[in-house]
C-alpha cells in the first residue's frame, strides 16, 4: 500500500484507462464566525473545458456537453474577506430541462481525487440521474487545479513509490524515515501556504459556496469513499442545507486514522481471500497455483518476500519491487472487474515479469504512461495530515505492527508503517474523528458493501448512527469491490435512483445481493 493509504480510493477513470492499456450560508448555527457573509458568492460563468491537467490525471478534453467554471473561495475561512483560491468545477446539464431537480454534486473520494478528471469518464454510469440533474463535480482545495499541493517531482516520486515501505533492519528503517522526511520537506517547500487550509472542514465550507454559486437552495450530493466523510462533515456544519444525498463506500466516522488503517488491513485481506476463492472455484481456468484460497494467499506472500530480496523487470527501466507489487495488488482489489488483471499480473510476476503489476501500481499512485504523476498522492497526504491529530514515532509504530500483521499478512506491514506518513508534518491535525452528527438534516442514503476492501462494511452502520435518528438510512449491498452503485447492481441503482429522482426513501435495512 502507499504510505498515505489511509483513505485513498481508485477513481473510475483511472481503472478504465488501465483496462484499455456569498449569500449568507445557513450552517445550522455552527461556524458562522468562520464563514459569515463577508463575501457574496457570485453565479458561475461556464465556458468550454480544457483537457485535464497533469495534476488532475491528464486525459482527453471533455466533449461539448461539458462546461467548466472557476469559483473563488477564501483560503482561510477565519478571514473570509482575505486571500482567495480557485476551485475548478465541471458540469453537464440535465437532459430533461422541464423536469430538472437541480445540481447533483459528486465527490469521488481520495482524498485527492480530481472531479474534473473523473466525472466525464464516469458519467455514463450516472446517465439515469442526468435526466433530471445537472451532473457537477470539482477539484477540492489542494487537488488538481484548485490550488494543488505539490511535493516531489516525477523522478523523485518514481523512487519514492518503489522504495522499501516495510523496513526490517536499522539501515532500512533509516532509509524509510529519510524518504518520509524528504517528502515532507518537499511538500512544505512547494506548498507551505496551502497546507494549513486543505482539511475536510474547509472543503465542506467550499461545498456550501458551490451550492450557492450553482443557485441551489439545497445541496444534492453523491459522495463516494472519502466523499462520504466530506458529506458527513458538510451535513454537520449545514444540516438545513442538505438535500437528497447518497453516501456510497462509507468511511467509518468513529475510527481514528490508526483504527481506519487497521480496518483497511482486514478489508483488503478479506477481498484478497474472496479473489483467491473465486480463482479456486474456477478450477483449471485459474492461472494461479494453489488448490485452496489459503495456498494462493501464501503464494502471494512468497512473491512479496522474493521481490523484497530481488526485484524483477517492470516497465521501461523500472523494476517491480515488493512495495509496487503490493500497491498493484491493492489497486486490483478495488473492483471485481480488475480481478482478471490481478490474476494475470500475479501469474506473470511468478514468471519473472512485473509489467502488469507495476502498471496497476502506477494507476493507484496517479502515474500516467508518460511518467507524469497527478497530485492525488500529495493531496491525499496533506488532507489526511490536516485532518488527523495522530502522529507516531518509530517506536510507537513498531509496537503496533503485530496487530496489523495479525489483521493481514499481505497488507498489514504496509498499512502499519504507513501510519508514519504524518510524522513531523508541519501542520497540526484537526481531530481524532470527524463530527458528522446532523440533527434536522434531510434523509441521507448510506450504502455499505460487505466485500469492500478500502471502506469496510461496518462503517456504514457507524455513519448512520452518528448522523442521528431520522437522518441516516442504511442500505446493504452483498457484493465485491469498492462501492456499490457502480457495480451495476439493479437493486442498488433502483434504490439510489428512486431517492435522488423521486424522493422515495428506501426502507431501513434494505439488502441487495449481487447476482
């Protein structure tokens, strides 16, 4: 896993590319002194979109249906009349203008995912919603072209993501800590001005500015992965402004970053076991050696150990290391559609060829085929560290590794050592856990997936409980992969569409089962 893999998610557009080879805000009485009405939010001026920037993940210029705009927001909400930063937005208007409900704002997760780079490529999956909503997304502050956090350059990042993330000797520990220190110093040197202001609470305040600029009385919202945490914080700050909202692939708001990382270790291990069992069930059609899921998992561990001792050829002049292989395995577990690539990649790596697993790792880390990195990794670290108070010493981290290894022999060490991502970060964290209580908010549909590796299923119930009575409405999807709506499951999509389009709240504890 990447060192900053606390809440990272794979954007749909990345997976697709790999497969192809002020008005005064109503904040419910909270935070008025920080936001206030010092700056009136002006309507947006929409124009033709440019191609996504390198920071947004590159790619083709969106088609003629898409328009882009920029919204200026306060850098520091404690000084709402002071310096501003730009937020980049993208929109495709509703097809049924006479039946239009309003705007549906998407956040695809990360933190650090670019809405500009993701929504156009994923829009076909939301075609039913576009009938009556303008589909809107944005680059959150610190992301893409919205005052992006920048740390190391492309060559440095190649070395950073290939380096040993699970040190076993004092010399390896020193090299690991030196890597983290250099990365932190680069972030501070290149983005020191924005680092104190990229946390989730500020992003939630930005969301309300976006709502006002769009001309919507309520925020209709679709949050995925980290987008559920952002949505929960928004609901807490602005409960009266919540419209129809869906949280899919839900971050557990009751867990600290350490507890969340441990939950991810268990979640990715579960997903790997489900992948391995599926392979076994296909008999001779499975390319991997092993007659049981446990044997396949043991072979993955053996591959990790072999790569730690001696990397194998990857792409170009780069090698597949233990770290990049583990990243690639994790990337493929985000979606069942990527399982065939994982099977092929593991088989090829056993034969000494690491190209496919390295390509999967590149997708997770935001590296394109030209060797250019988006800023998803830098933004992910900066936002996580601005949010979480937790800071770990080497000794504290090492003391916690046994619990991580017990949770996952494949991913535990990587996620355990990853807790040091925020060590000596120049900005103090805001909270142990976010407050998402939202009394008086409209119902929010909260979807948990029993096979989700990155945001384990239990988080959905915790989100429902913390949102409060009459707000959170739970839906369970018994399936695989990160998230439920984009699985294509008819039951899930009917429930979501019924709420967003017709206002029909599903019955509590609705269960959908993958077919």
